[in-house]
C-alpha cells in the first residue's frame, strides 16, 4: 500500500478556494451583509442580504413578545427603502418597490441561520446626481458591521466595503 502526503499548504489553499467559490447567499457571516446596486437609465435597484441576527439580535422564530415586536417593527420599517438606503434629495428619486423576504417573516423555522433578502427599486428624475449613498440602518442595528457592495452603472463596475463607522458609498 502506497501513501501520498499532501502538503498542508495545498489543503489550506483548496479550502480557501472552496469558501470563496460559494455564492454570496451561501456566505452567512454575522454582522456582514452584501448589496448589489445598479443604475440603468433612470432606475436604481438593489438587492441586499443580511443575517437576521445582525438586524434583530436573533435568527430563530420569536420566543417572546419583545422578539415578536422587534421582528414586526423591522418588517414595517422595510416597507420604505429609505430605512435602509438614503439617496441625495436632489436626485428626486421615487420608490417603485421594496420587498423584504425571510423564512422568519413567514413563520418558517430555519435550520440554524436566517437571512433577510431585500429588493428595492427607485425611479430618479436626476440619476446623474446619485453621487453618494448613505445607509441609515446601521444606526438602528448596531450588530450590523459592514456591507460588501457591488455597483454597476453604464458599464462601470465598482466594489467597496461600507462599514458602520462610515456608512456611505460614492460611486
């Protein structure tokens, strides 16, 4: 019988590659979310994913009245996308839609982790004035630490990490 020893660095490299190859939705990390933000013509749209733990302090179905209230308040707040993202007033954007989804909102018991999947869309009269975005949700959700942001507009792509200590992004 012949044995081949695999160098430890090869095992580490393979494990690291496997982790980075996971799609964004599969990379659940407390306090860290992702945002895909795109501007096409006069329409700004985004898809945000964040662990529910970062937003509520728990990621299971509510166990008491305080947890139920917190989850209901989050659902209500997310009806207005300005709870999550603040756009420059001079861009004159009107919200077209905001949709929040989570197993927890549907009363489905998860198998450990639960995420918020949030989609929003705006129509902007002055899209050229979308020069900075702020993320006010960080103030209300102190467990939220950062967003990995991907920006696409008119063939330009940019990525950034937005942190709770500096919750703004300029394309």
